[in-house]
C-alpha cells in the first residue's frame, strides 16, 4: 500500500 | 475463574460489529481494570484498542489476569444469537480452552449458553503513550460516517485539515474532487449534535478512506466521535462507550510517494 506507514512504527512494544 | 455480567448486552454485540472486519483474531485481556483488547489489522496499518471497565459490569469477577485468544468472526456469530435486550454473561474457567457466553432475556424466561473454542494467538502488545495533539475534533459520529462514505465514492484517501476556519475533509479521484468543511457549532439543541474544534496549531494529514470507513462501523456505539490529530502521530478516532470505556482506532497517515 503505497505511502502507508505501518502503525507499529509509532509505538513501542510493551 | 472469570464471570462478567453485562446488563446492556447490546454493547458487546455492537463492539464486535465495530471491530470484526478490521481484526480477525485477537487476545481479549481480563484484569481488575476491565475487559480489554488491543490488536492490529492484518496489514499492520491500523490498531484498535478497546476497554470495557470493570465498574460497567453488574458483576465482575476475574481472579487473575487472563488473556483469551478469540476469532472475532466466530465471536460475532455467537453474539448475534443474543437478543438486543439480553443480559450477556461471559464465563471462563482456569485452564479451559473454551469460553461461554450466556444470554438471558430481560424477563428471565429464556436462557441460552454458547460455548466458543479459544485459540492461541501470538500478538505484540504496543505501549501507547499519552500525547498532546495539534487538534481535536469532536463531532456527531453519524456525520463523520456520512462524510467518509461520501468521499470514498470519489477518492481513496481523505485529507483532514484543521485550521481556525474549521475542519476540512477533502478527496480527489478520477471523476473529480470534493471538499467538506465543518465549522465549530455549539449552538445546537442537543449536545450530541455539536461540532467542537480544539486547535493548538493547524494540521493537515492524509489517510486511507478504506480504514476510516471501517472505523465508522463503531458509529452505533456512540453519538459522538473524537478525532485527535498531530503531524507526528497516528490519528486517533475514538468512540466512547457510555459509562464503560471506549473503542479507539489508530491509523498512521499516508505520506507523499
């Protein structure tokens, strides 16, 4: 999906 | 031992309808705080976070923290068998690989139980920090749903821009372009018809309408939706669940290719 940033790029694993 | 009795069982039915198209399998976590879920869609573009606080249940017993893997489509099939006025009780035993949904009619003349197989799901749990947003838009959820539906017949993405003029939803596609502007409107008869815009600084972000439309499946849960926007963060689309908690959808913006 062009230009779509994956959501886990924003949050850290807890 | 787990026993959660929800008098307004329709809330759980609506929650499943809100998230089952986005997420296939998910772990439901049960703790003293409440019944919760955090899951990404299969392409890891969107995240859904659900909380139903323990205080919102008529009876809430959860002896130890437990995570239960469920197929949401199967769960939805079972919950569709509950009447809209039914009381729903979720029951589970320690070490069991099943969970039971019990449906009681309001007059107690019909009692049904449905047993569902649990599954092992290996999922990442993400820490979502509290954040300051550039702009927060609170608006009628039905209006937001209508806008997303209308724009998706024109284009694939929506640009949401907040300025001091209001909030603008724009799209562009092969057949043309569309812009819908909502201004702050607090002079309405009912609070749930208001549009309230809090802006710390102007913000403009692009999102995939396919996901936004999926989020609007939560519209029956709440008359209002809150959209929190910041240029460095995923958008948060939040539907509050009366007295109980929320469903929040997180979606990363699209960047220019």
